[in-house]
């Protein structure tokens, strides 16, 4: 089983700690700054918003580059896939957010998104399969980018 270090908290919290302002903060054993006043759900919501924003930015850049290099038909397929990836990430985050509130495991509704995307690309002649699938997977580079920016 792979073990990953915990993601650092909000970067503004560390700058407030340097200024001596903000909430009462302590250092965990791992060395990251944790806030004693903020709830873990608030930290998770901020992380979720940053991930969605990073995915949106990466997707917008990819669609613009694709529109310039290729054509609008392929760029529109990439855009549809990217929107499906955003929906998938949002549904997954919502399902993970419910884990502590009585849910024992992650729901499976988000798995319908790639299935519907593949079926739609098979049925609709305006939608290309490969660009749509690549657009769907654009949330992964955004996740990697977010981890690199947080470390």
C-alpha cells in the first residue's frame, strides 16, 4: 500500500503564522501547520475548491491550445470531456465528503460519467471519442499540479 504525506494546509495560514496574526496554530508531528480552530471539513472544502479551480484552468488551457493547433471540432470534443471530468471530480468529492457522516464507502454514481461520455461519443457524430476521453482525464494533471504547488 502506498503511503503519501498529508497535504499541507492553506498557504495563507503559514504566512499568517509568520506575521503572528490569525488563528491559534500548532505544528503537527509531520511538520505541517494545522489550525486548532478550523474544522477538517473546512480544510477539505478549500482543497476541493482549489482542485476544481485547477482542473478548470488546465482544461481551459488545453481547449485553447487544441483549438489553435487542431480545429474547433476536436476542441469542442475536448471541452465536453473536460466538463465530464469536472462533473466526475465534483461527484467524487461530494461522495468522499459524506464518508464521515454515516456513509461507510464511496458511492458509485460518479462512475456513470465516463460511461455516459463513451456512449455519447459513440452515438453522436459531433463528438470524437479520443479527444473526449483525453478531456475527461484532464483532472489528473490538475491534481498533480495542485500537489506540486502545495509542497
